[in-house]
C-alpha cells in the first residue's frame, strides 16, 4: 500500500505546485507584462481616482449624459456579482413592460425624439446585464438631448461620439459601438454639465 501511496502523493504535490501555484503565477506575470490595462480591470480614472471599469456598465440618468443599456442585474444595476440576463422572451409580459418603461423614459427625457424609433439596444438588457457599450444608433438617438443639456451643438457631440467609436475588429468581427463611461467622461472633460 505504501508503495502505491508514495508516488500518488508525490504526483499530487507536484501537480498542485505546478498547476495550482506555478501556472497561475506565470499567467499573472505574463498578463501584467504584456496586457497590464486589461489584467487590472480596464479601470478608468479621473485625477488619479478610479471612476469605473471600461468593461462594466454604469447607470446614468441625467439628461446631460449618454445612457447605457438597461441592466438585468438585481437588486442593484450593473452588479458584477449578479451578472446574468433576465431570460425573459420577447413576448413575456414582464419583458414587454420593461421595454415599454424604458421607451417611455427615453421619450420623457427628450420629447423632440418622440417620432423617432428607439434603438433596441437602449431598451433591452444584454446577456450579462453589464454591457458597457451602446450601438452608434443608440448614441445618435441621444445626441440632441445631451447637446441641449450641456449647451453644446449636436455637431460637437456627434464628433465626440465618432472619436470614441470602436469599429469592428479587422472590419469584420463585432458591431460598431461606443463605451458609455468613456464617452461621458470625455464629455465632462470637454464641457461639464451645467448645474441648474
């Protein structure tokens, strides 16, 4: 029995050190050396103070800010510990009510857009419920409201959106999009919201 137990324990200890300690340390060192921004959570900061991650959405509701996709996390919006979609189908009454509520909130915030169709990404949550990006159509829908609230021209705001737009990788993979937090921070840096 001891002849079989000794090699088994030796292999267990060796693999524990190799795969439980060595491999994670190697991956951490390589990621810190080659991709420090991503490895440390892609944290955006203002004046050295962390504001949020570029990878997790945040809730914005003031008219001078771009709003992101609705969050499906509960009880707090954009809670990374509760990531997951609502799993409600498009004909589910609860999903329909949530979409209608989001459409109504967008139209209340900008009555001038009442006749314009609302981009679906502004009224439905993503699969994770944490999506930090909106489509360029979703950003364009909000340009007039943001411009009015900040006393800017719509052209200035559209140019800022265009500068922060992410295009599909290699022109093929993914959709054109813009990170809401990065865009709102750029807006604050360019033209702070007027206090009323």
